[in-house]
C-alpha cells in the first residue's frame, strides 16, 4: 500500500514498515491481540493517542488488510475492531519486539502500563522449562478486565475473559502485577497491603508468578545503567 509516508523501497522489511510502522499502529495491533475491542476500549488502552490519530491508524490498518471492523450480534449490536487472520500473524513479532525491549540496558523513565500490555508480556516472559508438565489455568483480574492464562505442558495460552475453574485468581492493577513479576513486591506483602487479592491457594499464586522470570538486561550500551522495574521496560 503506497502512501505519502512510504519508504519507497522494494525491501519487504521497508514495505512492512509502510504498513505498520506509523506511530501507534503496532500498539493498536497489541491492543487487539487478545480479542476484538470497541473504539472506546481502544481509546482506554491507548490514552495518549488522540481520537483523530487513532481513527486514522485504524483506517490505514483496515485498508492494509491488518484490521477489520464488524458489528456484534444482538443484544450487544456494537461495532468492534479485530485483527484479520493475516494481522494475527503479527503476534510473535510483537512478542519478540517486547522481549527485546525488556532487555534494554537503558530503561525508559517511569511510565504507565496497561492491562493488555502486562498480560501480553507474560508470553515473552514465560519459562516453558519452569512450567514442565504443569497443566493449570489461572485468572488475572485487572480492574474490570478479566484474562485467562492457560499452561499446558510447556505451552502458554492467553485470552480475554474469565478462566474455567482457575487454580488461582489474582486481582490487582497492572503496575502491582508488574512489580510482583519483577520480584520487587512479594506476593504476601501485596496481599497484606491490599494492593492485590487472591482467590485460591497462595502456593498456586506463587507458582504462577515463578513461571514468568524477568530477563537480565543486555550488558551492551551505557555501562552501569540501572535495569529498572518491569513496568518501565515493557511499557
């Protein structure tokens, strides 16, 4: 799709950037990786993107065949945006890019992290070896959002919506979950302070958190740069 912002190269990498390289485009993809969203939901997940810019990116992604818009059946009857089958192929690319960013030797300044961001970060952090033969479902509750995290023989499944018979359900906010995953806030302290609540055994919640170890930052770059907490590096 040629646009005035095109790199004008036959290189497939350059062409891919023509399609999804505009500011906010890949973040729109990120917001849709766990399922369709209404425009208002996308605005909530991307609070720093103006309505006009978000509308423009959605229109461009739709024209490129990455996103499409459809109307939900009654009684919802609302319009939602979702990734096309081709658009869903961006998931491993977004995951790997996030994993790469998590190892930055120079972390960004403190920034917010949203529900979809921290849940998708679980995919890049997942340690299949630590999971072993574990077969269990967990539920993560972030405000009004519900996500199911399914572990099956070293494979990880993520999705929007409640889990069926979860081994444990953790209710908290994205920043607190990030701090617990990074080991900066012990589960017990988060529960005692009220920053998190739990349905299910604590041992299951601890097992869940151990499945997602934080990677070491890359030693390249500025020497002695602080690693920074998880929410700084996966925003």
